[in-house]
């Protein structure tokens, strides 16, 4: 039996698609001075980039990044 969808495709896209307007991108993905202090002060040099990416991902669309399968090929 196929799964029922609560949201329409358009509603799902408005919630989960990445922003495309420059102002929205800058708003969600620019790190403030406080963010940089947290990143520098509480994380080691080996995982600062990953922590910064997770911090930005929590802002929009408010979810954690899923682990990537090391054998998967990422296409741009």
C-alpha cells in the first residue's frame, strides 16, 4: 500500500528546499561572532568545519545533516 502524504509537493518544497535568494542564504548561513567563538572555544581543530556546518544546517531547514555513506558518489 502506498504511503499517504500529508503535504503537497509544493508545501514540502517550501519547507525543505534550500533557499535560493541571496539575502536568505546570507541570513541562514553566515556565522556571527558569537558562533565563531563557540566553534573556536569548544571544538578541536579536527572537527571545527563539521561543527560549523551542523550549526548552519540547524538554522535552515532546522534539521541535522545525515551521515554520508563513504562509498556514495556525490554529484553536483
